[in-house]
């Protein structure tokens, strides 16, 4: 699995990188066919004080790409919300891949 963490107007510190990887372990625990993950952490340069920290992530899994983004005043809270969104998306993708169809019943004449 390829993991890329980058920052825009932000330096990605080792503690922040560690926090992101531990949070994303939850997704790889639920679904092991993850090919690559790209995380972009941004501090928006706006005068508005609310929702300035943004986290967005793109996950490439076998057969699909998923994207989620989250904004919050605190970057760690934005990351928590982002991982929750991605976990739901990965869970839905996993259930779609599983075969829930049963063979058709044979007719008795």
C-alpha cells in the first residue's frame, strides 16, 4: 500500500504523520485490498475563523476510487471526521463486492 501525506500551507510533522497513519490503519483493517492512499492537509488562508483546517483523502482500491474531505477548526478533529467518512465508504464498497445472491430455486413440476 502506498501512503502519501502532503500539506498545503502546512508542514507535516512526524507526530501529525503518525496520527494520520494510525487513523488510516482502521480502514486497512476493515478492507485489505487498498492499493494507495493520498492525504492532503490544508490550512485555508481566509479571514473566516471557522472551518479553516481541511483534510481530504483519496483511496484507490481494487476496482474503485473513493474521495472524502472534511473541514473543522481543529485539524485533528477534521482528520477524525474524514476517517469516519472513509470508513463508511469502504464498508459500503466491501459489501457491494460480496456476493449476496443465492442460486435460483429449481422448479418442481
